[in-house]
C-alpha cells in the first residue's frame, strides 16, 4: 500500500512538505500544488527547486489546457531533474474551470483528447493525471474513461467528485469502481479519507486498492497516515508524539519566516493551516480563537504551542478526545 500527500495550493508548498517529511515522513510520494503559468513565478520556482526539497519523490503538477505550455514547463522540469509531471484535471475553482482548465477541461472531451494526444506524443517525462469524474453529471465519466484508455498515463489519481460538487456531497464510489473495473493503468484513490475507519471502508469496498492520496485528513491530523499504517500492521504502534508535533510546528514557523516577507504573511499562512489542524484537537476552541485574533508571532506561538502541548488529540472516527499517546 502506498500513500501520497495531496497537492494543496497555498498550504502544501515545500515548507510544509519538508516539515511533514522530517517529523512524520509517511508518504511514498509528494506533489507540488499546481503550476498555472508557463513562466513560473518565484514562489513556484522555489517550490520545484531540488535544493529546497527534502520530501521526495516529488512530482510537480501542471494546470493548463495548452499543450505548448505544458511541454514548455515539462522541459524546464526535466532540466531540473524531474522524471514525472502530473496534469491537473481536478481543480474545481470557478475561475479556473471557466477558462476550461482543471476540472473545467473535462467539459471539452474532444479538446482534451487532442491535448493528451499531443503531450503524450512529445513529452519526454512520465505523465500522471489527477482527475475528477466530470463537470456536471456522472454520465460524463464513461466518455472520459474511453479517452484515458488511449494513453500511457503513468498513474491516474481519481478524486471521484464532479467539478460542480467542489467539496460537497460524497465521493462517487460507483464511478471509482467503474475505473477500477475498466482501466488497466495504475490507479490511486483520493477523497475524504480522514480516519482509520474511512480507510477501512475504502479497503472493504475496493480490496485491491494499492495507492491512496491523503489531503485534508493530513492537514487536520498530520499523524493520520502513521495511524493507518499502524492499524494495518505496516509499522509498530508509536501513538502520537507531541514533541514531533511541536518540532513540526516550529519547522513550519521558521520555514515560513525564511520564505515570506513580513509577519502578517507568515501569520496568514499559519492561521489557514490551523483552520484544518484545529479540528485534530479537542477542547481547543479558546486557544484557536486566540490564534485567529493574534497579530504578532509571539502571541500566536504561545497559543499554538499550548494547543499542541495540552489539548487532547481527537479521535477522527468518533470525534471524542482520546489518549493516543504511548
Ligand atoms: C486548500 C486546497 C488546495 C488544493 N489545491 C490543489 C492543487 O493545487 N492541485 C490539486 O490537484 N488539488 C488540489 N486540491 C485538492 C486536493 O489535492 C484533494 O484532491 C482534495 O482535497 C480531496 O482529497 P481529501 O479529501 O483527502 O482532502 C486542493 C484542496 C484544498 C482543500
């Protein structure tokens, strides 16, 4: 069983990936958030810079509907030493989809087919794809599967929601099952696996699953992949290590301070992360409010560290506070 860390724009940049790798390191592969412009901005260049990235293997992700731009970026990434790129056909954002990119590209099957034909013909790197199952209706999925069957996709990561679902409704396991039955290429499941129980449900439904990508579940509980591996007997039971969490947090804080200009930007980034990570702790409401209101790093740090040191870890399946420590 392999686990991948999902790309999450604005959050899982190299600072987060490095900190996660150093203190948890449970992933078999990491993905950059999407690169959306053929000329990479400084932030994107840093994000793919091999010298800055400890968490490997790393696959850069490209969001475009222009084969020319895809090939140009792939060429730059090849020169940096990458051997695989990932195509984003899943971003549901209104502005992205309206321009026929991300999940919006799924609404133009003919153009998508022509685009894939060109990039698979000319790209010197392996190409994996991260896809949703359509734009408006599950009925679009069978046609998309017929397109995917035609190309040597190195891996198809499926988040079985429609573009118009954004993150609402439940992942469509029937559609995922159809891909499992019909495709002979390597598949990776992604979507709403935030607890051991969720993972077990997936394994019960699809016992041959070999690869799962985890996103918000890891933001909320960075220990999640470790707990799943323990539940499968893949690693010994280590529980949740608060010192590792403190180290992880410190690494994020210092990493963002190095990477970003100004306290406000650093705080903004960390507050966004706590909007997920806060749910991993029980009884943290007051301290989370303090984090939200903090305008300086010392007050932020005090509240964040107090949560990590003293609030109980929340059981993701029951939402109860439990003792996960050894
Ligand atoms: C804040 C945020 C940013 C995201 N950015 C990206 C991205 O850059 N590229 C991508 O393919 N998916 C992106 N996603 C989608 C995730 O990779 C993943 O497919 C989605 O969250 C479902 O998985 P999960 O339920 O495990 O979180 C993003 C999701 C979130 C919540």
